[in-house]
C-alpha cells in the first residue's frame, strides 16, 4: 500500500509518501515541505498548497491519504491556518477518489515511537530508523508527514475495519422518554 502523509500548515506543509504494510519493510517514495510566503494573502497561500499536494498525488498515486487531525491550541490563528491547509489536502484527495483518514498527533507518535508523548526529535529519529535513512528528515514537518504515512500503514486498515464494524453493529433503541410517563408542559396535565 502507498500512503501520502500530510502534516498541514500554512507556512510549512509536510508531504511524505511511504510504501509498506504491517510487518513488512517500509520504503520512502517521496518527501517534501510545501512552503508559502507569509506576506501572500490567504487564498494565494492555500492555492500554492493545493497545487503542491495535487502534484504529489499525481506523481506518486497513493492508495490513501493520512492527514494530521487539528487539535485545539492557544493560538487560534495557527489552528485556523493548519485546519485550512489540511482541508485543501483532503479536498484534493477526495477529488481523485482517494480515501482520507485523520490521525491525531498522539496516535501518530504512539504508532511510530511507542509513546503518544514522544517529542519531535524522537519521532524524527524513529522515522529515519524505520525508513533506513541516515538522518531524520528536515525540517520536522517532513518527518511528521512520513510519520503520518507510517501510522496509517500500520494502523489505518485496523482503524477502518473497527469503524466499519461499529457502524454496522445494531444499536439499541434509546427511548426519548421513560415508558408510562407523560411529559408535562406549562403545568397542565
């Protein structure tokens, strides 16, 4: 399976493609960091990211795209830019019919290092080790994108199967009110 990992960001958006499957050797296909100048308006920056992601999708033809799930931070502006860049990548993949999965940062760290609290250096070192690279990809956005792809290769299929099973499982009907009791509105009975 070939997976494109996207570490979204408005200034730096990491994109990394990895081939592999659980229990088998992983191989690096492509890695890059798409950069946009801070002095451009938002629409132009998002268009640059979209073009870069589309180029990777067309050249590498991944089977799936794994995007980092945006989580709340103190800096709302950073969260918004990250979410917008991620949405551009999701839309580009959806336009081509490529399945997209979101992974949380702690899920990615746990998949790659064994600890959901690993720091950037630990993630980079493990990405280098797992892909037989001489050093961690730089900047960290590149290593994070590859970590997302690795996470999906190792956990994505299992996550998708669990989600499908949960969706297909019969759900007990929960009554809207207790049986035999009337709802009283405005004091009238």
